C-alpha cells in the first residue's frame, strides 16, 4: 500500500512538472536517463573501436587455438588486457538502463499511476492484447500501438545493420519489439525513445574522435 502511494506521488509530481502530460513525462525521463548515461556510451564506443582493431588478431587466435579452449581463453584475455578493453566493455549502458526500464514498467502497470493518460487515444497502461479486447482489432488505439511497434522494428533493423559479428547478435535489437508486445504501451514508448536515442548516439560517436 505504501509503495503504491509513493509511486502515485512520484508519478504525480513528474507528470505535474511536464504539464500533466504523461507522454512528455516518459520522453523527458528517458532523455534524462540517456543523457546521464552518456559517459558510459562513450566508453562503449571506445570498446567497439578497440574490438574492431583487434578483429584480425582475434580471428588468428581462434584459428590457432580453436581446439584448445583453455589456451584460447588465456590468449584472448591477454590480448584484451593489452588493448585495455574486454569483450564485455560495451554492455554498461544496457545494464545501467535496467532499473529505469523496471521503473517505467512499475509505473505503467500500477492501477492508477497512468489512469486516464493516453497517446492519441491509446491508454498508456494497456497492453496490445487488452487494447484489442477493449477496443477491437481494427481500432484507433490498436493502430497507434501498431505504429509504435513498426517504428521500434525499424529502429531495430537499422541498429542490426550496424552490428558486426555473429548473426545471432543482429537479432538482439529486435528484443525491444518482443518486450513491447507483452508490456504496457508506456514501456513500448520508453523503448522507442531509448532505442532511437541509442541509434542516433552511435551514429554521432562513430564520426567523432574518442
């Protein structure tokens, strides 16, 4: 009960700051989070560039020691240490966003936090299944949700094209679409803003010296 009241208070304050506009609140919260995580994004970009430079040496090590897993692991660790990076150096921003994604999910699934708030008629606290049930498959709210899903898929496709490495890695950006399908509309909106920010951020950082 206390947690629910606290969440109502926090959401009420945030929505009040943005002029009683929950959509603007979600966009502003997402932008603030991503701006705060910019140092991690720069670190991630450096890690990507370092791995790109190491790519020929990595391939050579896999060819020479592919059958000796222990030797390969030692050689890879030594190579990454010499370059001042690691294969996990780029996951910082994704991990740092997890608490904020959980917060948005908590807000979206709270019974009253987003009650009455919509985007072009689509309730922010409803999942696509409940929209279909409540308004019908061929309804305006479902269409609005569908547009967000299409935009998410487009951003995922663009991001996947920029990923080098195993094909399975290129499927990871599409996880945002899967999450949006089974979570409230507000979460999908958050993911759209966040993934779009990521795509733009990577494009800018790729052209700048780090």
